[in-house]
């Protein structure tokens, strides 16, 4: 997918906040695979969801990530959980701000 989008390993590494492109190379050589959080970032960079990222890589003959169907479902669930956790943090922040405003009005 990276090659089709004409993004170099260095560019992708920079977008992901990695120090070097060596990590991208190691993923592509199947030395190891990105964590779920990183997969979510990659999906966002390529403007696809996590399922599409896995499917597109498999269709292109790549194996990122090398996973069975059960592993793919687990990755999807982890991604959904991370999204819910992120939303929850935002709701809690908003709640805290609303409580502060209410206290200030009551004072």
C-alpha cells in the first residue's frame, strides 16, 4: 500500500513519529509487526479503517500483519476498544469542564 501511494519508508516513518525508516523496513520484511495503536495510525494515514488496511495488504500480496481470521478479529476488537477508550476520555474531560462551570455559576 505504501508503494502504491508513492510514500517512502522515511516519509511514513516521519508521519508515524518514528526515529528511522528501519522499523518500516522490518515490518515489510516481516521481522516483526506494528502494535495495534500503530496499525490504527497507519490506517488513518492511508484513509482506511483497520479491516481495509489488512484486506488491502493481503490483496497486494503483503502479509502485514500476518494473522489468522481470529487474530484479525482480535485486532479489530482492540481497535474498537481503543476508539471507545478515546471517546470516553473526551467525555470525561467535557464532564469535568461542565462541572467546573456549574460550580463557578453556583459560587
